[in-house]
């Protein structure tokens, strides 16, 4: 008959799920418009590549670059490379 204080409660649940299929059809993906622009990165003036639009699978860009998507903007820093995979995900990795 004492008062009890619960500090942490952890719950794990599992449920049946359906298979997830990643989008293979890149409807709307088209050649991107490429240009260049001056920008300041880490206090230094640099010229970076600008890709505008929905990039198709296989599109590559090396930093410094900017990919201007309809819903967001992605900065690829100097020393990094990016490539669009078959599902439209832009994967970045250190160049080298």
C-alpha cells in the first residue's frame, strides 16, 4: 500500500505487414536543367553547379553543387559526390 512512481515504461509491438515495394517508375523525372552560381561556403566564394528539376536515375553531381528539387534543396558540399538511384533517392558519399 505504497505509492508507486513509474519512471520509464518500454513497449515493443509487432504486427503482420504487407510487402513494401519501392517506386521504380520515376514519373516526372526528366533531364535536369544545369547551370552555375556563385555562393559563399565556409566564408569562401565558390562557383557551384546547380541542378534544377526532378533528376532521373543515374544523375550524378560532384560538390560543391546544389540540387533544387520541387519540395526541397540539397547542398552537396565540396569533396562529396551524389548520385540518384532507381527509386529517386539521392545518395551522397565522400569523393575519392
